[in-house]
């Protein structure tokens, strides 16, 4: 019996994923966590999971932070990232941080089941597009866009500001102080060489980056 923990802050998403796994896989037990903090507590308390299916965009501790913490505490535990964001935005960062795969939320049920089967068998799951991107990075033939050097928090704040959210709204959504959000903004604006929010919006549109939701 394989044990999978689904980590997503949306109840309906968790239930939908659980149903897909229960119908598509044999000898599978599924548990759920509604936040990164809850997931870390459950893994720490029980420690018998065979795979973590982890969403990236969540309030509080985001998926990237949770991934790094999980791999620090349990380096052998496979983590499959599930995200609404394009591979270009997070996939390489996730794989570098120790993820066993990266999958878009818009994938079909069969692809999700196949990915989980592969990871449970000890393999890695990546799309052909991501495999090509990783290959280019390994041989050093690709000039990386500046936003790939941002931290996960800087990236989140950047995208929320570009989508029109105020500093106050972002601070409330991320449960951080407005001063901290402004610090993140200052850092990423410096790294990207941008002067104002108009230039930021143009940058995000040019690179086809998508903003996380705040609900």
C-alpha cells in the first residue's frame, strides 16, 4: 500500500485529486493537508508517506519553501510539484531544489496518474519541453532571464504587484508586514533593473509570467 499526501489550500482541488488517484491507482492511500505548515507537521509526526503531491501557490509557506524544508528533513521523500504556473516560471527551480517532478494543474487525469506512478517507482517526471530546457542549462547554452534569479518570495510579490494588487493586499494575503513586502519589491526591482510598476508590468507581459491568485 502506497501512501500519498496531497497538499493544496483549496478543498475542492484536494478532493478532486484524491478521487483521481483512488480511481487510477491500485493499493493507494490518500491523505490531505490544507497548508504547507500542516503538511510539515503531518510528515514529521508520521513519516510514512511514499510521495507528497505539493501545490506551489499557497498562503503562508508557499510550495517552494515547503519543498526545501521537506528535502532538508527527509531527503529521500519524493515530492511531485503541481502548479497553475507555466514550467518556465518554476519548474527548473523546483527540480534544483529536489523535486521529483513538475506537473501543470491543467493536465489530464491520465498524465497525473502516470506521473505519480513514475515517481513512486523511483523515477523523475518532466515534460519533453522541460527536459530540453534542463539540457540547455547543463551545457550552458542558454542565457537565463533575470527573473530566474529571484527568490520564491520575490517572485510572488513581483507577480502580485504586476497584477495590480496593493502592498497592503499582498501583505495580508502572504501574512507578512507591509515593510517586508516593500523590501521584497526593492530587491526584485534592483535585480531586474526596473524603475517603476509600468516597467514591471511590461516585463511580466514580455516574459509571459502569470500571477498567483490570492484566494
